[in-house]
C-alpha cells in the first residue's frame, strides 16, 4: 500500500501506536506497569514497520532489523524492571542517534522515544532508582526528549525532509 493514493493513511500506524501504547500504559496494573510499557514499545515497533510500508512499500531490507528489535524487546520481559531499564536506555539512545543522524521525517520518530522514556521512568520507579532533585524520575527523561527532538526537528528542517509528514511525495 502506498501513501500517495490516500495521504491520511500515512498517519494511521502512528495513531495506532499512540492509542494502543497509551491504553496499555493507562490500563496496566501498578505492579505490571513495566511489562505493559515494554508491550507498548513492541506495538510501536510494529507500527513503525507499518509506517515504512505505507511510505515505501513492504520494507524487505528492514526484516532483519525488525526481527532483532522484536527479539530484544521480548528478551527484556523476563528481566522485569532491569530489562525494562536496559530496553528504555537502548531505545532512547537508538532513536537519538537515528533521528539526529538521518533526520526524523516519520511520525513514529517522535512517538517511540516517548514510549521508551516512559518505560525508563516506570523501571526506575520499580527499582527505586528515583534520584534526587534534578535527577528525579522523569525529569532527566524529559530533558533528553526535549534536547534530542529539538536537534532532530532542526536537522529535519535544515535538510527539508518534512515532505512525507506534510503530505508531499517522498
């Protein structure tokens, strides 16, 4: 399916990731919040592949990467909060690198880092790694998201890569 026929279709995977991720996190029992946040990132990864499919057709070159990321996500589940913490850090670092290096013209480039940041916050709370003052749970993640997204948005504008998000052909 190509997004040129129906431009609104390109936003559906991102909307699915937002709705499903938010639902999973909000409906999670407090003792299972890390697990549900990990599952939200899994939905986000699947939606990211769907977004690529809408943009360019079936992403054959992404099959290996998608398989590895799904395996890493699933392997983090048995490790509970520690696995969620490691996955959250890995997800934030990965998206910071990719979004700054290759720009961020996809909707999920901005949604998935938020899911990984929330996973990190929940894992830190469960492990009682709350931090003091500035390092308190959630503040560091917000600063990270704001800085990396500001740089990604600036780079995306600098290289005029907003075409797909804004409805122009890729």
